C-alpha cells in the first residue's frame, strides 16, 4: 500500500500515483459559455431598445411625419412679427376692392330683338331708375332682330372698359359679350328671345357689391 493512501482506503480506493484523487464534480464549461453568451445577447437587446427610445424622444419620428406630409400645408414663418407693427394678416387676406365704373358713367342703348312690343322701353326705364344713362331705345338692327336666342347680348367697342360690361352684366343673367367697329364707349343691350325680366334690384346690387369686393379664396386647413 502506498504511503499516499489514507488509512482504511484500500482495494479500489487505493492510490498508487503521486496525487490525491479529485473528490469534487468538475464544472461544465459548456454551461459557462452559454451563460456568458446569453448575458451578452440580453445586454445587446436592452441597448438596442434604449437607442430606439432615445430616437423617439429626440423627435426623429416627427421629422419623418413632417417629410411625409411636406407640401400639404404652408410652413409658418419662423420670424415673429415686430412689436408695435401692423396686426398679423389673416390666413385668407381679403383682396383689395376693385375700382368699377359707376352706373351713371355707363351709357346703355336698349334694343329689342323679340316680337314683344314695348320691351326695350320698359327695360330702358328700369335701367334708368337704377342709375344708368340711357341712350337709344328701339328695335334691334337687322343683323340681330329675331336672331338672339338667349337672354341678351352686350355689344360695344373693343376699346370699351371691360369693367363696364361686368357692371351692366349684373343687371341681366345669361348675357354674352360681343364687339363691333364703333369707337364710342356706349354699350348696346340687345334683348333676346329668352329674356323675361331684369334681375331684381336687390340681387343686382348684391352681385355688384360682390364684383367690387371679391371674397377671398378659402384656405386649406391643416
């Protein structure tokens, strides 16, 4: 029996080498490696999630939303209005009033192109009450007599102010505009077969007011 063999340990427990036998269980290297890898993976996942949260709080998502919706709404100016300056303009700033000729500055010749007798005189009298200057009144020239299927025609010189046509057009719906070779500023109102009556004065005044002060275009809401 070797001197390294403790007393009472003989037989199969007999030690014949120069070292005592290992009495504890060997640690598994595989478990240690797997534990280390699992810890590294967990830390990586936690770090990635933290980076995503940081991006959200920094406003990266809002930048992407802004880029996606670019062009939908106008961008507000970064500069504030100076103190003591004029009040900030509304989003839908009203257009400036249009300068129109007054009815008293427009001479109208009223001609009847229909078979209805006395129509030109009645219309001329009503236009005079509304402030227009009335020139010639009677039957339409042969080129137009019984040849105007619509409500009427406004006929004038190419040099006539277009605003004068617009003002006179507020009195009669559905009229068309034409020009001839005259050099004067008067306008012919030739009444056609579809003519029934002038617009009611209240409606004509409202149309004239809207013509002078056009409504602003609606602004798109964001």
